[in-house]
């Protein structure tokens, strides 16, 4: 595992052992979903608040990793703020009666 990947995804999830179950935090669930995305290498990726539980520094690392690992993937991201570290993006602000391309 590369240093960036180990920093992002760690080597072991935090576990809450209740009746043998492993509980992942929201951030860990998001990281796991992003690893699955990298392994799938899709043409299109639709992410709905996929990084909301990550701090800004980790978000930059994750989005940079996604761009590096999935250079040919088109990302459609729904978020309350512009994702950091992804590179060039096109914003489509949505609101009541509003949908305009910037």
C-alpha cells in the first residue's frame, strides 16, 4: 500500500464489536466506497456527498487519488461545496427554480 493510500484508508477500521458485528464510522464507509470505485474503474462515477465526513486535507488527498487512479472517469458530484483536489471542474448550481452552467 502506498503512503498516501495507507494514510487515507489506514490498515484497520475502528471496530465496535456488538454480537460479532464490525461497525464502521461514516468516514470509513465513505473510504470503503471510494476504494470500490477505484477497483471498478467506471467510465462515469456519481457521488452524492461522498466526501462529506472527511476533513479538508483528507478530501484533497482522496480527490487527487481518484483523479490519478481514474483519469478517464467522468465524475458527477453532488455536494454543498466544491470538491478540493479533483482538478478542473464545471459547477452546476442548483436552487429553487435555478439550474445554470458556470
